[in-house]
């Protein structure tokens, strides 16, 4: 039942009445928000929800998403006991493996599941067939079974969530079309509908496949495009009784679940298609597209249909009752699109990528918490809309990335795998030189970046076992060693660079940064920016240029996130006169590091670069080959050296001058993978790696970068409390065999009890050990303690080691 007269004001307006919008409404009501309305252009569930397949699996590649899906299951169990049950059935799920690599994936996932307390079991092909008797076992090598997975009726789920939201005070208006959204001073202010204008403080875009269109009302690009997703439902043929578990066979690209007494079967074909056939306006949907499906496309579905008969021969005998071709909103990386956009108070919860039914409960929970708290309450980086940079303002680029990911949905993704489509896009001014000199490129945030140089390859003696060796190169070892012994030159032009200016710029930065970043002109400070809970929101360096000008340097993928977070703090804390600009395209950045870096630099500049004249963490303008550059004495590899910030049009001249000067000193051009091995060995942290919004500086070993004597900074009170009760600690774990490389998320066992999971890992070529980092309970963090780590079903013993693993006195960086 829908309310008929829209109010003239509401604190929170949700746009969209599918499982996303109704779940956000439900969870806002649970948190006590009473002034909430939901607007739906047609009937509830008339977008993508009504034709969703309804499978609910819990284990995902991201820890936060797994927790969110686990919340969904808990919620669906609870809703099943209400007067509006969503037909939740805890029938379990089976995943088949038909290749050795898929069997490895299953064993890795079983270990990963243990860290959440999920009972994912390895089962034999015969056991899989006992659970799902229709399976033909030809080619099946093994399987896994999750008893607590299940299925739900998507439309009934949305109705159950809507009923719960209404009971909590939310008002729902169907057949109410949003015509526009207004903002002032960087924040939303009004929503215009065909039934009147509504003043508001917060708007939540839960528009699903319509989300991009809604975003354009505020000039916000939301990189979601509806893709055609097909499945069929067979005639009834199964006997009455307990439901079959859902079944996935990723090697054949297919999935099954029971639908009444028939089967629902779909998959992810290799010839995907956006929802429109003419490929024009593919993220703009007609106004009358409500409760509708797309034309059947049996030609594209043929591969899926044939594969289904291989695994379930009965599919070739029974009739088809319904064939569904429905548009589903997909994102470029197959993860949700959540959070506050660049416009204050304008949130998005969309882009569910055909697994939104499994995630709907968790999506509603984290989005509602984000709205109420004003910041994420979990580490949502992999779902945060701010992960998408300006490249995604192009619908064509967005579609290419979505298509590539859709068609690889069921593929095994090995570490070091690179995206292939829509490249190259953003290039360093040295790109052609790299290409001519045998660079092997990777891509991050649309930037072409050197992974390593083919010419530096030697032999495979240190190649890691298993998956870690799939995209490994011995060149990384050679580049690592050159940097440690002589010098390495790194092109870091992709690093994001922000300029902060204004009379109160220093005051603003000391408010948002945990460290004291105002130390006088030409000083550089390493710092974190924290959230209100003391979690690490950003991790970067700040260089003071003069009393009113500062430069922030942050990671390639984090520039958009950090810029928008800083803008939010500037806007909401009355620093209106402060200006924050993205200057990444203006400056190339080169890192010169190693024991011979000073000798090389002194050959190309007249400036005295001795330690006494140019100390560590100082910065100044110098000339290299007649070009004015900003040189900063800093390191991210644990060796003495500098970063140079160079006008883009002079980048090649400076690069060549450094290369030429370095020949006699054994200088090698090096790539980002060498940076990774060097920084892991030195124990330098990486945001979205070892540190995140859920970790604080005390537990992550970054207390040295916190200036607690400052009167105030964001997160200080939470950090003060956290210091009194540090319950866990980030530790380094080393393995004697340098080839035993962890990938992340492996379970850690002490005395036969799971005590944590791996955060990151790699090879330490200087210490000749494999390295891993993990958070462990404080009582299990002592140096010398032996721990077991599960790698693809095998337990390997490592030892907690004293940090830093390399150059513990830091003498090398202060030479």
C-alpha cells in the first residue's frame, strides 16, 4: 500500500523501490531514522529486482562483502519469521571443479571461509551428486558445499523489507517519478517529482539500472550500465521434497537452483551485450521501461544452454516454461557502487552486478550506517564509488570495462593479472621510452605503469609456487637487487598529487591530518588522515611549499577518494577559503633510490645534495639538466634517495639526464613490482593493503606518525581511547622458503585455533625469505612465535619477525 500525498520536506529521500532501496529504508528505520521517504517511479520491484535469479551465496573475495552477505542471510532468516516472509530457503550451495586450477581455488576458498566461521566443506564428486542427483560427473574433479547458503524470492524479499521499513516509520510513494535533484553550496537541497518538490538533507540513489540517469541530475557520473542477463526456468519435473542446493559450475559458466519443481538455469556467456542493441545511449533507459524484459536472445544463450546439458543431461529432455532476459546494472569491476558522491548528502547504493540479492541485506545495513554516521563503519573501499576516477566519465570506456569483466565473471583471477581492454588511456611522458626499452606495463586507475622491464629478466630459480608464480618475473628480483646495491630509477608519474592553498591551508591540513604537517617551507611529513573512529582514511605525504601552499602525494588509485574526502571536510568544517586542486596531470614524478643515488644526482645538478645540505624529509627546488624540479628527500623502498616532481613537458629531458648519469653507477630503470617487494621488506604500509579505515595507527605500527600533542585533529579522541586498549597488532611473518608466497586472506593458526588472516605477502629478495603481514591478537604477536598459514589446503609454518625486516636502524635512508 503506497502513501498518496508526498510531503514538502523529508530528511532522507530514497530513490528506487527494489531490494536496494527497501533494504536501505529498512535499516535506516532500524537505526531510528523516522523522517525517511522512498520514491518509486512505478511499482515496487519493477526495475531489476522482479527478474533476479535469487541465489544467495556468502563467501566473496572481499572480507567486508563476505560479512555483508552473512548479514543478509541472518536478516532473511529473521524476515522469514515475520508476516511477510520472503520465501527464504537455506538449501545450501555446491560449487564444482573440473580443472586442477579450480580445485586449487576451492581449497583456497575453504581456508578463507574458516576465518569467518563459515562451514565450507570440500566434498567428493560422488557426494556432490548425492546432494544434487541430476549431475553428470564427467570431468568433475571435486567440489565444495556451503550448507548455510540459500535462495530467496527477490520480489517477496523487497516486499518484506518494505513492510519492515513502513513499520519503522518510513513512508513509501509508488508511481512517483523524480524529475530533478537540486543542490546548493555543494550539498543536495531538494528533489523535484511529478507530484511536487521535496526539501531534503540526504538523497540515496538506489535506482539500480537507472542510477546513472539519476546521477546526471547532479552532474555526478555513476559508472553503471545495464547488461543483458539471461536465464531460463524449466517445466516442473522434480518430485516434492526438500529443495536441491543451488549449483555452480564456473568452468562451464553456468548456475542452477530449484524453482518450484523445476530448475532455474543461467550463466555468464563470453559474448555479452549491453541492454540495447544499437549501442547508443546505453546508460539511458526509456521512461516507460518498468516491469519489462528484453527480447529473448537464444543465439547468445546457446553456449550456456549447451553447457547446462553437459552437466545436467536432463536439461536436454525437459521443456522450458520461461525464458528471462533482464537488464542488470553492472559496474566496471563487478562490485557494488556505494557511498557518498562528490555532492554532499547525495549517496548511491546501486550496481549490484547480478549478485545484489545475496548482498541486499548487507548493502542496506552499511549504507544506512554510512548515512547516519557520516562515514563508512566498515572498510568499504572495494565498493566505494570514489574508487572510480575521471576515466569513467566516458560511457564508452565504462562499457568496455564492464564487458571485459562480465565475460570473465567465472574465470579464476590470479595475482598480478592485468586488465586488457581500453588501454592505453593515461600515459606518463616517459611512456614511449619505457615501451622502446622493453617495459611490461600494468594498469592502475587507467594509468599505464611499468611493472618491470623484460631486459632485466634472469632465471626462474626464485619463482614462487602455485598461483603467485603465474604472472611473476625474475626481472623484479634483478630490479630489487639493483636498487639495494646501486640505484633504481622509477617512473611514479601516476601518483596522485593535490595542491592545497589558502591563508588557512596549514590550519586545515593540521585539522585533517594526524601528524603535524606545518613545519615550515620545504619540509615533507608522512601522515595519515583518520576517521572519527581513529581508523585510517588516507595515507600520504604532505610537503609545505610556503605559508599558504602545500602538496599532497598519495597512491595512484586513491586520488579521487582522498580529494573528495578532503573536500567534504573542507566544506563541512567551514574552511571555505581553502582551495584543493588535482595537479596530477601537470607533474611527472620520478623516484631515484639506492646507495649510489646521491652520486648520480650530483652529476646533473649544481645544488649540494649532501646529507648535511639536503637532509631526509626535506624538499626544495633544484635544477636537473636545466629544468626546475621539486626534489623531495624521501623513500618508499628503504633506500636513500629522492622523488622529483617535474613539469610534464620536461619529463623526458630529466629522465634521460638521470639515466645517462647513472650508467657508470649501475643504475637500472625499475618498475612498480620492485617497489612492492622493496617496501614489503622494509615494512612500509600500503592503504587498502595492510591499513584501512578499520585499522588505527597504534595497531598498525604507525604511532610515530601521530602528533598527539596537537590540540585537535579528526579522530584524536577515538585514538586516545584506542591507545589504552590495543587488542591486536600488525606483525611480519617470514617463511624460510622464499618461494612460499601468500596471496592474502589465508587463515593463520596457532595451537590449532584460527587467530587471523593474512593481509599481504611477497618475496624479500634481500633477506632471502618470503614475507607476510597479518593482524594478530596482542597475546599472539610476540617475536619468535611460530604460526601456521594455510596455503591451498596445506599448512606452512612461519615465524613472527622483528620489524623492520631490512635495515632495522634506518641508517640507509639517512645516509
